[in-house]
């Protein structure tokens, strides 16, 4: 990540790169085309890493902020790290776990999760999901029923979401996945999965089950996620998520503090003008919100019809995380969430705390200090109903007081532009397929949460497939044809033990 004094990259570099070591000297020419990625969050960094692993070495990331990581943010207080952005990973994060192992990043399993029910009980999350009269046979039947329909959806999603494809219940798939996820589950009598998704969707900032399109519920609630919840395999990286992104960035060409001003789109080249210099690329990837990119990128009419640029077809959520020092609140558990708030869109709109996480106990040193240090919590609220940060803090303090606690101090509050979701009418109208079919057109690619889902795992999985399509395009093939998408779908189809 070292930056030359000029802040400029040599446009059009094609000569050999000299690599020298103590006992050898050899040359290596950069592989493939010049690739530029705008945005060095999880989407941009993971894509750059996957491209590099595929053999495409000439990749440059341009980031306007002074750090990498985007919505991953590890805040240190008194020498202990606290996650205010990305926090967990689960069994399905196969690529992320491989990178963490290579970076020697440790893991801490959070297995004490509680959920407050509407009748004032506080249950272990696993017991809440399985129900008061849990029966093994009933659980297995529901999981088999969910898996059967999920596999049909997953295959459709991998094939580029064709708008004319049938669903699982006699309707087009686009109609099924446009309805609220809670309704999709209710039609199939999957009450156990609905209780699980109450937390996996609402508490993660994706919205209540009565509003989130099933498209996103199905993308996120893959079989491995359900298994992680039941097995209590919810894991945090010990030094924090930023450690992973800094590790990857240290092996890549990342230009921080470069604000994009405009892009000249030429016949076979993009010239990106930043406030610190110009860059020339053969292919360009936008891994930032498209409504913001519209201020500096010249999207043509076809792209404006295919991508959700104008803000009418895509809804961004606002999710707020706050690190507080509190007394008299819960101890001895990792997380606590409130079922009534997670299931009620009006409570979400009000900005009530939907989940809180006791934080700072991941390392042996932190755990040793936990008996004497202040009690710190990360609290999560939705902020999409116009509340100011101060109003949300007032609601947070009220929610803590209602449970017998008190907030002593607020250490950090972050408001995230979060979880972009296509609106139901846009999904029914084929918006997902249009996005997929437009990928790579005129050497432009879109990555990140807009084309997948907000979770790191969804983004990385999507980038795996995007790299395959980019490789096809580099070889002069049509990467958006039904045949190409079908071939990629076959390669990345669900396998037990993988996802």
C-alpha cells in the first residue's frame, strides 16, 4: 500500500516487472488487462484478491477514504478491539476462513445468544428457534422442505435469475422472490426457519420479515447459516475484521485518499481522474453505491435501464451501531435481541434497539480484565425513519433504562448506508436478470452488495463468479450468455460440506 510521492500510477504499463531476492533475479510480465476497482471495501478488496489468485495481476484499487475496509470498522478502547461494522462469520465463509488462516488471524466463538420473546421470557436462541415443543422429526421435515426449495432458488440465482424461469409453487420465480420473506416462509409452513430468520435478517440490519424481499432472505439464509445457528458456530476474528482487510490490502495496489472526479470513457479504455492523479484501465469495476457513482461516471442509457442508479428501484437501509459503557445491563451472555422488535416494522421504524452485543471479551487478556473493566456493549438500531443521531441515542438510553440498566457514556456511534435491496416491483419486472446480463458490457463491471447481498460471504461468493465471467471476457468470450451463466452455475452449485 505504499504510495509514490505523485500519487500516480503509470498508465499503460506493459513492461516486465523486475523481482529481486537475495539469491535470484527474474522477470515477470503483468498478466492480463489493466483492471481498475473503485472502492476498497470488502467487495473491492475481495474481488482484487480473487483476480490476483486467478492470475490477473494488474489490478489497482482506488479508495477515497483514508483506510480500507468500508463497513468493517474495528474500534479500539483501552487496548481492546470492538467491532462496529462487520462482526461475525459462520460455517459457510470458506474463502474468508482460508484468507484468515493464511494471515494467522485467530477466532473466538460466541455461543451464548439469548432472545427476549413477547411474553417476557429470555430464551437461548437455539431453543427459541426449535420451539417450546421441539421434535426432532418436525425439525428435520422443515429443514428438508426448506432445502428443497432453496436449492431451486439457488440454481436460478446462479444462472443469472432468468425472468421466465418457474418457481417452486406454480408461479414464476421472480414473483416468488419479490414477496416478503416472512410470507414466503409462511406459505411453506416453515415456522422454525422464520424464527431463525427473525434474528438473521432483522438483527443484522436487513429489515423485518414482513418487508424484506425473499430474494435477500434466501441469498443470506443458506443451509450453512442455519447450521451455524443451530450448532452455535458464530465466530469473530480475534484481532478484528480490519486485520483481514489490511492483510489483503498489503498485497495489493491500493490508492487511499483518492477521490474520483470523473471518468473519460473511450473506445477501449477508461481514464479515471482523481484529485491526486489520473489512471488508465482496460476494464473498470465499480464497487461503490451506484447513485453516488452517477455523479462521476458516464453511464449510458442501456446501463441506466439495467442498473439501479436513480434510487427508485433500489432502497438503501440506514443501520446504526453504537458503542456504550453501561451498568446494570445483561452479563454472562454474548448477544441479546428482542423478538417483538425484530418482527415489528413499526418498532424498527421507531429506532428501538433490536440487538445488543457485550463486546471486548475475545482475547485471553480481555477476558481476564472483564471482571474489573466497564461493561461495554455495541447496540444496533435502524435509522431510516429520519431520526437524528441524538434522537437514536435517546431511544437507546430509554431501552436500556427499561431493562434496569443505565448508559454511563457513549464511546462511538456509526451510521451506515446499508443493505441495498431492489423493490418488489423491480424484482418482478426482471431487474436482477437485467443487471446480470449487463455485466461486462463495454468492459464495465458492478460488484459489492448491490449485485449480491450485504454480508461478506454473499459478496465474496458473488465475486468468485464475477471473476469467472471477467476471465471469459478477457478471452474474448460472451460472459453474459445463458450458456456462460449456466456453465458457471454448474461449477458453483451447492455441495454439502461447502455451503
